[in-house]
């Protein structure tokens, strides 16, 4: 609950600022940052409720005692100098005080709870230890909204590749010379993840160009991914992260203009170059590797790693519910080796692909316990033949919701009505097979019917 409160408090503070205030803030990710495997789901983890209290007495007040219908946390108060203190361990009763309010002055209080239905059942305006007025009528929130979890870098990967024509390319595509040169063209979130980390770990090999693969064969043509086992090269990983950072900024997922920042280091051959230009030089060095020295590879790898780390930091959002937009972590002035450029970044506009989950999952039914209906959700990354059945405690089948049926890729929901069943514990089991027989999935969950 404390972490949720901190998140909500931060979010509310950010939303009160003008979006223009973020114009010189940027954010970046290192290659290591991007190896998070599982994205956070856009499912509510709490409810934010806003309550309004007006001092309708003719007397000054300096405290407000509150009793809520269920345990909650107070995350923000409209008067910053006021403070809140929990007065009961169950979280239902709170005292807010610390500043004197005159007649008809208002206090807005934001709470965070796990229940959508939240009311104030009793409240008292106080002056010192004296109750000025007591109200016992139910007060409803003036506004409530769901609270989503903080996204992670897997969400950012998914967001980038949700756009129709987006890819992330490392190297220079030269299809007409594919028998001589190589490059990497990544079009899926999982391909990017696999290009940064596999079962043998992450890239740590010496910075170099795309000359040979680990098995000694020539690195030629386009590769859809490039695992450390296939070509262990930390420059590739760092450049992939840099291209990812530029793309995220171009799409407005992170603040616009990252690629137009100027690298400022008098001792570097890249001094005065835009970050986008440095990425372009590195792309050329990867594909056209002949004649490039090891010192040059080490130098550009060090520069790119430095840039990726410049604005790396904890995740914070402007929005997540409908589209993912992240705040910056630092101002340009806080990073001594970059500066704002004269060019202005222009937001790129792309259509989104239909959202497809990356792995097969079976969710816990909701609500649970239930009476008499509940929803069972599951996700399919590809079209699959699905069987979904419900069993009692003895293992006897009581319902067949799907029986060897082909289901399209995506997030799916099935309504289960248990009108004819008695109260008790049941199990629901899903089996799914890719229509190409390339993937099998099986999972079982428990649910409780209470009538």
C-alpha cells in the first residue's frame, strides 16, 4: 500500500505541472534496463477516491477527523502544509490537521484503496481537541478512478512495436549486397529481448563489427534477432539500446528530441555530433567493418554506453491507461556531456498494430469468490485450438466452455455461469495448441462458488 501511495502522490504532482515543463527533461535506457521479460498488465491494482470537505461553520477549524467505510490510505491533501496521521490500525479512521481554515474554505483529500466503493461514514471538524461540528451522513467521493501499476521496460518494448511500421535496425541495410554485408532488423518485442539476453547471459564480448558469427561463419544478410550465443558483442547491445531510445523519443513514448541532443566532449571525435548522428556512424561501423580499428570500436562503444546511462533512472508515467508516455528523469543541464541542439524534434505519427500478447496465459477468474457468474480470461499470442473445462473437487467435469475450438490471437474472456452448481471449490483447466503445432500450453486455476 505504501508503494501505491507513493506512486499516486507522484502521479498527481506530475499531472499538476504543465507538459511544457518537461521540454528539457529526457530519459534513456541501458541495454541491461531492457532485459525485463514480463510486462505489467494494464489492470487496476487500486482505486483513487477524491473527497471534498468545506468548513460550513462560522468558526475557524484546524483539524478534520474522518471515518471511512473500509481501510484506505490518504495519499494527498490539497493544502500542502497539512499533514495526515492514521489514528486506528485498521486504516478506517484518520485525523488531518496542521493549518487553520476559515469559514467556507475547502480541503480536497485523495485516498487510495483496494475497493471501488468507498465512502466517508462520519467526519468531524475540530478546533484543537474540541469538536466544532459532527456529520454522520454518508459522503461519497466527488471522483474516483482506477490505479494502474507502474509499467516496466517490457511495456516500453511492447509499446514501441505496437506501431505498424516500426522496427529497430542495427547496421546499414544493403539488400543488394547481402552476400557481402550483414545487419539486424528487429520487428518484435521478443526479438529485441532475445537479442539482448539468452540462456548464456547478456552481451559482454569485445566491441567489433558484423564480420563473423560465433560459429565462425560470415555475418551476412539480414538477421531478425542476434542473441549473445550467436554473436557476443557489447557494442551491438549498446547500439541496439541507443536506437531503441531514439525510437521511443521519436514516438513520444519518452520526451521528444533525444536523438537531436548534442554530444559535448572536447576529447571525443564525436564532439558536436547529434546523438542520432553518432548512432548512424556506429551503424556504418557495424556493417562496413573493414578497416575499422579496435580502438575506434572501443571508443564509440564507450560513448554510446555513456549516452544510454545519461538519462536512465526509475520509471515514471504521464499516462499508461490508453497509451504509454513516460516522464524524463533529468534535465539536460544535469548531464555535463550533452546539450540541446538547434534542431527541433517532430513527433512521428504511426498507426498501431492490433495488440497481441507475447505469451499464453490463464488469468485468475474475476470475481472470485463468485455467485453465480464469473469471467475467465486467457491470452494467446497466436491463433490456437483451445479446450477450457471446469471440474469439481473429485475431478469430474461439470462444464465445457470451449471444446477443441480454434480461437484467434489476443486477450480472450469467457463468461461462466454456475447457476446449477452448489457452493464449493472448482477448478478450470485450459489446453491450447498452436494451429501450426509449434506451441502447446496447459494451465489450471482454482475458483470458489458461494451461494
